[in-house]
């Protein structure tokens, strides 16, 4: 077998030294380069997987946030409709109260005006009775003076 190796120009000691060198180099590169690179790649893969998971979670949260926002808007619209209806009812009752007060004031003003008119008419009648009585007295005096 050694003649076969020498026929091809292969030195056994050199081959053994190269195998040892290759083994040492393989162990050194595995320990110094391959394992740290693989560790870094695994960490990056984990970060990417976490990023994808976080993106999916954020997408789901965005969907639920849209649904929640729609619920809040619908609730606000319902509440606003209730407030508007309440305000309309309150405005209607306030309008009725103001109208009743205005009608009562108008009736009071009319009653006061009628009372003043009646009082003024009564005063005018008294004044005219006094004036008639005074004129009657003056007329009687005149008649009595002429008759003397």
C-alpha cells in the first residue's frame, strides 16, 4: 500500500500532519467562528419572529380598536340624540310656561287697564256731576238775581 501512495506522490507523514492541521483548524473555526455566528443568527431569527408576532398582535389590536371606536361613536350618537330630545322637551315645557306667564301678564295688564278706565270714567262722571251741580247753582243764582 505504501508503494501505491508513493506512486501517486503522497507522503503519509505529511498527510497525517495535514489531517491534524485540518482537525485543529476545524475545531478552532467551529469554536471561534461557527458557533458565535450561529448564535447571532438564532438571536436575529428570534427577534424577527418576535417582530412578526408583535405586528400580528398590533394588527389585532388595531382591529379591536376600530371596533371599540365604532362602539364609542355609536354610544355617543345615542347619548347625543337623548340629550337633544331632552333639550327639545325642556324647551317645549319652558315655552309653554313662558306663554302661560305672558298670557297671565297680558290678562293682568288688561284687567288693570279696564280698572283704570272704569276709575277714570267714574272720576269723569263725578267731576261732571260736580260741574253740573256748580252750574246749576250758578244758574239758580242768576235766575234769583234776575228775579229780584
